[in-house]
C-alpha cells in the first residue's frame, strides 16, 4: 500500500481506528506530563506509557505501509527514549517537540483517510530534522558518579538494563532509600502474587527493576528480586510489607548524584541472569526477614483459558447508520399495519382487525426495544470530546502566552456519536475565541485584580430529551457597544438605538463579523462563528450567549440526544404537511384571531405576560393560499434556552416516529428545512429546522 492511498481494506481501516486511539491517548498523557512538569516532578510510569504508545504506533504504521507515519513516530520515540534515559531534561522545548509530534501524527492520520498523505512529506521531514538537531548537542555530557557504594551484588547490577540503571541513579540523586525485595511464589499463581506485591511497592515508591532469582524450591516455586526506590525509611517500609512473605534487603548509604546536569547511561544492556549469590558479608546490605501467616491469596485451581478478556467490538458507525435506517423502515411498516387494522375495523372486519391490531401492538413493543438497543450502541460519552478540547486549550494557551486552566464537568453525559462529531468543530471555535478574545493576558488580569491564570469551564448535562453543553470563561466578556459600532461601520445596520443587547450578541454569528482589532493565527478573520451556528443548527441544536463585561461569557449549546429516529409533531399548513422534531416543540395552543397584535409591523401574541413573535409558514416558504380556508388555527411554540417563536399552522396531525434523511447538496441552502422523512402512508414530507427558523426570524427574515 502506498503512503498516499486511501485505505480500502478492512485491516487498514482497523489500523486507522486503532492509530487514532493511540494518538488521542498520547495527547492526553502528554498533557498530564506537562502538568506534572509544571509542578516540578513527573512519574516515570507515565513517560514509559507515552514511549510505549509511540513505539506501538511506529510498528503498526510500518506493518501497514504508512512509512511517513512510522517515521514521525520513530523520531518521537527517540526523543522520548532520551528523555526517559535522562539524556535530555523535561524542558519546555522538549514538551513543545512532543506536542508537535502528536499534532503532526493526527494530521497525517487524517491525510491517510483523505488520500493526501504525500502532501505532508515536507512537514514530516522538517519535524524529524528538528528532533535530530535537538538530540545531537555539541557539548559532551559529564560523567556521573558510579553506584558501587550501594553495595548491591554484581549479579543484580549486571542484570540491570540501561534504563533501569538510569532510574536507579535518579532515585539515588533524589535521596531515596534503595531496597531489594525478595519474594517467592508458586509456579501456578506467581503472576497474581507478583502483581499484588508490585502494586503495594508502587504505592510507596518506584519499582526500578523486577528480576528472576534463584530460590530454594525450584520445582514448585519461582523467585523474584524487586529493586525499589522509596522515601520511606526502613521501619516504615518493613511495616508496609509485614503481611507478605518477602525478605527485604536494605542498600547501603545513598549515592550522592548531582541533578545539575543530565545523567549519562551505561552502554551495556545485559539480559537478566539468575541470581547466584547473596549480598556480600559486609554491613552494606542487611537482610530483614518478614514472616507471614498466609501467602498471597490466589486460587491454585483456576483453569487456563484462551478466551479474550474483552467483550468489546469496534463497529463502523456507517454500519450502525444502515441498521438504524432499517429500524426506521420497520417503524414505518408498523405504522402502515396499524393504519390497515384501523381501516379494517371501520369497514366491518372486526375479528380480523382485532387480531391484526394485537399483532401490531406486539410488533410495536419489539420495535421499541430494538430501537432503544441500537440507539444505546450509538451513544458515547462527551468525555471523548473533552479530551480533544483539552489538547486545543493547551496548544492555543502556549501560542498566546496565556495561562489557562480548563475545568471539565459532566464527561459521562452521553450523545449520539454522529452529533458528537458534528459539534466538535463548533465547540473548538468557541473555545478558541474564548481564549483569544475572552481571556486576558496574565498582566492585564493581575492589573484587574484577577488571578493571572484564566479559567475555561466546559460542562454538559442532560435536560429532558436534550443535552446542554456550556463553555464559560472568566475573561473580559463581550463588549456589546463595540459590536454595535462594528455593525454600523460594516453597514449591517443603519440604526442601533433600538437594538437590544441580545439582538446585538446575535450579530457575532453573521458571516465575516468579528470584533478583533487585529488578525491572529487563532481568530479575527470573521470565520468561525457563523459556522458554529450553522453546524449546530444542522443537528437541530441551538446556541445562545450570555456575557458580562469584565467578568466573562458563557456559550450554551442545546442539542437533541440523537437524530437517528426521533418523534415529530406532524403539522398541516396551506395544503402542505410538515414535521417538527418534538424536541424543539415547547407547547401548542389554539390561536384566537383576537389574540393577534402588531408590534413594529410584526405579528405577536401575549402568552403568560410575555410577548411571543408569530411566524406564518406560507410567508416563510412563499406558499400561495388561494382557495384554501384555514378555519381554526394553532400556534406551535418552538425554541430552546430563552428563545421562543410561535409557528402558525392550520392543523395538528399528531406525533409519529420518523427517520430524517438528508436532502442532498442541491437543497443545502434551503431555509428552515433540515431534511425529509417518509410517513407510514408512503408520503414524503419535509422536516423543519426550528433552530434555523428562529435564527432567520430574529434577523428579520421571518414573520
């Protein structure tokens, strides 16, 4: 497979899915590493996990013929290896290189899907050259003191790998006590016993190495020596292990190793050999026997099995879409059967109609269970989206020189997989703008009496049939007067005196509108916020803004939980039938002609002491009512958050489950329509986009 080909085989698609998971995990772990480095200490296990991720990605990419990805992962692996070996320090420059590697790998994976991988060859080559230049310093590294004074046996020291020797020196340099824990386990259950001992040791220090050793019962037992660095003194360490059948050897005086320069490493990497001697007879190593009444609690009768421990299957979302479409067709077929049963009963076929009706009821119950099951499979926690946003916050805050803390709540809230994908970019735009426009520089924040570290709060929660996602910052807020002046200067408005604050805030969603005084790499070109509203409206969602000057802003996104199969209110107006997603419907009322008032040329009604704007569909869709007497009319009130709109219709035809199907590119720009749906009587009707209609009406294009 060439590096630039679009993956066609199932194996290659599986590779891309697994590679994406690896890179996302790498990015999350790098963010954790950056947090630890900021506090002055980091966990070797975390760095090893990042190293293993890069190594795994390199191997997978090479196996499937994605040479460019393998090469980038290889150079990232080299940098991580030097870091874990202490040849370079965890500096800001190293973190920047690691973050750049993760970002480039993400770009290359996307290019694999698009078939444009070859276009990124120059970037990959330049990145590799940057890492190579960093890993070839001109100045030699000073030698570090040796470890003879620890008094460890030659066989143990000779069995240490290069990395383990480095970690031993690091623990000595930090003044930690060095222990050798000797443990013996039955052959049938040693893995469980070793895991228990290792977990306990990790809770009080670092397990530097685990080496096989020679014990007394070679036929029935296997022995291990665990080299451990810990801040616990001998008594505390012994007390921690008092319930385990182990022997503790305490190393001699801790070596004084300077931390001022990078530590060198031994060139030998010896394969671990069996331990043939105990510690020398001098007092550098003191054996301490700790008896135990019962060994590690494991079951010797546990049977061997080749079954996989995981019960998870990776499924292409396209297959779930196809399955959901089939379920939707079954729902329509059920509606047809119910309709036939009702007609048969009306025409006198009572017994057959009753039997058919019972069968339809049973089918309905099964379809409901099937529909729920398929929808549950499609649901994923928004926490997966949070991880991507976390990386974006870190990247932009570094570029902007701002200190940002991202607080995330409600990661367990679930949404349809396709909706999560569709709102990823809008959410990214909102967060980018919050950092660029909202959060002030550290100097300005301190001058305003704020903490120099800004806060972006990302939260989500379920509210009825909707999921609400909020992005809130504690920055300078949005200057509404500045928005009005920008609107005047751009000719969008002739008079802003009657413009309310909420209407002014809606202007930032217009194409090309920006309040930035200068263009940056992040924002300022007026591209983004109109995309935000359009993309959110495309999934029947709505976005709202609240702001307080000097205190911050909050963007609220309201989304339906799923768009796969939804309940809709079927309405009739001017001879046409439409569907409105029930998630957008607040209530419906009978319209009395005397209730209609006119304010500034627009029809409104007074609903519970609040003014509600009315919209007539025949005007929005330019439908001719000639020869049609509307008679009694109804108002369907749609909206979300604080925005409400009354849609005037001729009749309400009830609720029905529908499957929204796209109209295609030719109808993409059609106002107020999100798709089409088939009804049980074989009719195809249009599905209204309540969010888009409200947006159009607020801008003066409705009523």
